[in-house]
């Protein structure tokens, strides 16, 4: 991987540092390294072979903020677990790519309350669910999607493999068995 990835984590809600039994900022950095290396090695991603520096922004936020963003940008009047805003989907990204050495890849915003509630419902740790949603967000900002069945399958396989390398169980296992 020729590209350098810089992660900027903003803790918008103190529960991310006070109410979890892991260092969310440190885990985000480790997952960023693993995810981008894995994608560069296994998927030969077109951006990661470039001699560029890419910025990735992660906000550890809450339901109120994610609800606001979800309503504003996706016209969905409710919170969700994670939002990803991928600059790769914007034509302007591709216009500035050859001209700039440092480029923003996008933003990922995680909602504390929804993530915790989903972890409880799934009977998994907040840590495992956080890792899954963050890897999911990283893949989105690299241009992976799950709108079509083949895209969803590719993205899920990447998530499963990346999380396994981080000692996290397959997050789709229960859905597959149902």
C-alpha cells in the first residue's frame, strides 16, 4: 500500500470514553490500519496504490446528532447506528485527485445509544459491534456498497475477513443460520 491514511477521531459524546470498557480512539486507529492494509492487499484498491495521503474523519457521536444528519442528508427521520459520507462518490473528488497530495476520503459518524442498544439485542459486546460498524464505515468511504446483492456479498466477505483478523466473530453468522 503506497497511500498513507490519517485518521482524525472526534469524541462528540463523552459516553464513548466513560461508558465503554475499551479505548474507542485507539481501537479506531488499529482498525483503520488493518482495514486499509487488508483492502490494499486483497482487493487491490485503485486509490491505495497511489502515493497520496488520505484523511478519514470519525465522529464518536450520539443518536441526536446522527438523527439530525440522517434526516438532513438521507431524508430519514430517525437515528441509525452509523453514517458514512464517502467523498469517492462525488465527481469533484476525482477531479482533485491528480492535483492534490492530501485528500479527504470522507466522514464516519457513530451513534452511541443505537450502537449499544443493537449490541444488547444481538447479545454481542459493544466492542464487537463498534468494530463491525467502523469497518463497515471504512469500506463505505473506500467506495464499497451493498445496494446490489453482489456488492453486499463482497462487502460482507471483506467485513468478515477483516474482523476475523481482529479476533471478532462473523457479525452475519446469526443471520446466515436463520
